C-alpha cells in the first residue's frame, strides 16, 4: 500500500480534502492501466489543468471528460472531497450510517445525503452479484418492516417484507427481497446462485426440501425441536476433508447484523428501497475483516463499482 494512503476515517477526511489527491486516488482506481477516454477508449489523452479534466486527442463529441463522467458521481455538484469520505463511512461502518449523520458531517441537506448513499449502494450492488456461491452455503429467510397496506398481525411474517439470504461459509452473502416465502420464489434463487456441487444447509422448512435434492448434499436443522447445531455422524469425507457442522448460525448471524442496522440506524425503510439496503449489508459482509479486508481496501472495492452506474433522484425516489 502506498505511503500516505488513509487508514482511518480521520486520515480519509484529511487526505481527500486536497482535490489533487482526490483526482489521483480516483484515477488510480478507475484507470489502473492509465487514463482512457470513456467515449472512445483511447489512452491518448491530456490533462487540462485549468479545467481539472482530460481531453481526448481523437476528434469526436465529448472529447473532454472528468472523473465523474460515466459514474455514480456524474451530474452531482457535490465535490469528491465529500463523496469519498461518504464512501469510506458507508463501506466501513458495520451497522450502516444514516443520511442525517452524513448530512451533519458534510454540511449538506439530509435529502442530498440520502441520494448520495443510494448511489453508493447501487455501486455496491454490482460487486456482490457476480458468479455463484460454493462450498457450504447456508440459506434462510427472515421478515422485516411492514408491507404497504397490510395490517399488523400476531406471529408469522405475512404482513412484513420477506428477505432470503444465501451465505457461503468463509465467504460472502447474497440477499434478495421477495414478495413472499414460497417454493416458487425461493427455489429459482437457490438454483441460480449456488453451484450444484455445493452443500446446502437450511432449517427444516419445506421451502428447501425439493430444491435441496439438486445439490451435492442437503442438511437441515430442526428449529422446531430447538435444534440449532448438529454434528455429522461421520466426521470426514472419504478424501479426508472434514464434514461441515450442520447449522444455519452463520446466516442467522448475518441477519442479526442486518436487523441491528435497519432498526438502530435506518429505523425505517420502505418496501421499494429495501433491495438497496440489502446490497449495502451484503457488500460489507462479503468484504469483512475476517476475510482479510481492511478499511482502505473495502472503500477501494466499493469505488470499483461506480463506473457505468447512473441513478437519478426521480428513479431513486420511485
């Protein structure tokens, strides 16, 4: 890691205060092999110091471009000296950070901070959706908030938003907001996001019984009988690899972090925005300290998802 690169939040605030450092830092992340024109892809570009932007040597429309062009930052009047500390905070605060707090810290309105956070969540979304999970994967569903127009009921989750999450042990998480917990809604998600040679771990719900047969193995714990951990009768596979403990405690641990953040930090989330918050928590979990990712690396990974993502305020609101 280069000398001078920030390692703490206070370092980040000081570091990104300098616009030249912001430009150099972002150029290094966006164009690691050298600056290229976002319109034609040419690397024959020159920097216009007076305008703080580059110009492509080829003759075509939009020859001049800044760091923000083609990213979540495009058309934003907010400077990178405020954008980059915001990315740092949302990427590294385990339970999330509210738009009110960001607004007070940056000196912008809550409305502006809210929109900034949603743009960053869009960038995070692309970073947790590629490829399939493997190894031992735990799957479970949970319920949060309340569906619009649904009265509160005792027990069950029919009046709440349904979330299904897949967690790869020792790896990342992937969450989905679905209309309700049915086999028709959950089975396609499991098939499309987990490799067939994987071992599936669930609870005793019938939601997973049929789709579980399509994988290398499917083990379930019986929560109804207060069973939360079960050790396999045979401790190792024929090749000597240890058999995994049968439990869904990993995915339930993810839910504890998610609900703590949603209830303690965000407090209210409408149904139409829930998928963005899920992307945020998936990203942090998939880039946690236990996987060897530190604060600056986590922020850099979040910034790698900014290109090609556009979100207007009207789209974000609706």
